[in-house]
């Protein structure tokens, strides 16, 4: 979004905000990342992300991508879809089982982004 910036609150949580969000048009959700994605998010494990009213998971990922391009490349493919080894949970429910990227996000909800780990 135009005018977006990242600030860190007294609680240490990074916040992606824009002028529209500051005026109260939407709300804030918490994004929790696994340790393997922390470096791509500027060293932050928990991000408070301000979104406009009516936002979706896709909007959230867009906002994260604006603030953390390395994180976006790790989470989304070249076409903008979720990478097949990445799972996004909204309040504990995997979004692919809901409406996918079109799943609505409300203020106060928690988003967890997890990467599958393969090994042998």
C-alpha cells in the first residue's frame, strides 16, 4: 500500500502501518513466523500487521510482501500463490480448507505461516 511503513511498538512487535490504517479504517492482526523465516522478516518472529476493513489473506500477504520482500519470495511463488510447502493458518485453521487466499481476516485474529520441512 502507498505510504506503508514499519514501526516497532514498546512490546517489541514490528508493525506494518499505513496512513489509512492509522485513521482507523481497519484493524490489526498478528502474524507468527517459524524460526526459519525470521531472518526474512527483519529478525522478527511476531508481526502486528494493520489491514483495511474487509481484508483477506491475500491482502495480508501483499502487505507483508511490501514490507519484507524476502519473506514474500519464501512464502509465495512467481504467480503470487502460496508455495506448495507453505501452510497458512488463521486462528488454527489451514486457509486452503477455508476460502484460500480469499479468506477474510478480521482484527485480532492470528495468522501462522509454516513451512514444511523435508528430510530423511
